[in-house]
C-alpha cells in the first residue's frame, strides 16, 4: 500500500504543474496583452547607441522602430588622414518570438526569437545595413514591465557612395559591401495598457 508521503506528493504534483503553467501564462499575457508597447534604449545595433519603440502586433510578432547614432570611418586623400563621420540611422524590423518559459530558480521569464533589421544612415556618406539573427529577452517575474534584450547575428553593410566619382578621394580602401556582426544590447520599459 502506498505510503502517506507518496500519496501527498502525487496530489501536490498536478497542482504544482498547474501553478507553473499559470505563472508562465500570466507573465506572457503581461507582455502580449497588457504591455504591448515599450520604450527602448540600446547600445550597438549597427550604431553606437539608440532610442526606439517596440510594439507587439500579434501573439508572436513584434515591430521595432528606432533611431541610432552611427559612425562612418573614411580615408581623406591626399593628406592620408582617417576621419569619422556621424549620421542618424532610422532602423526598422520585426522579431518573431516564442511564447517563452519561466525559470523558477532564477525567477525570470525568458523569450527567444528571430529578428530582421534594416537601417539607412543619413549622413554625408550614407550607407545601409541589413541584419538577421537570434534574439532573447529576459524579464523579472516580479516586475514584467522592464526587460533586457540581446540580439546577435550577421550584418551586411552596403555603401553606395563609394562608387560615386565625386567621392573618389574618400573611398580609398573602402568596400561597397561588407559583412559584419550585428550586436545589440537593449533595455525595454513596457507601458501599461491604456484604459478604453
């Protein structure tokens, strides 16, 4: 005959599993329903730093829009000096996210996904970036309005100004297309749902 401890454990297990599922759903709902809109500050992402917004347009689709400060290094001939030119780069993209999971030991909610980003640098020497890769977002289960997000993947940089004859003195050693690494560290501040 099963012991009393075993019977108590078997009775406790379903309720514990249900509590975990409910906790995951509660935090997931706080993002996908109550907190669809967030203000984001970031480092990297094709520039030095940036400010932007993110909006959850579907259960697993997030829209991103941001402005980044992006530097461009150019060679100035015939004085053979390298200069750095700054520009403002609007950045748009989508992130396709999973439902996520709750790590009870860390008391954190994790959400993985895949992202795509496109940016156009408006500067004296403009360039474009196209990036795609892996994204992960982490929220404290006790405070799901603030989160940390990491994006990592390959990036293609296209510089059309290099082929223009008027820029020949600045284009020495600069390639039209360059592959690089897209790294973005972001901090999100979710806003509460508006009352209708």
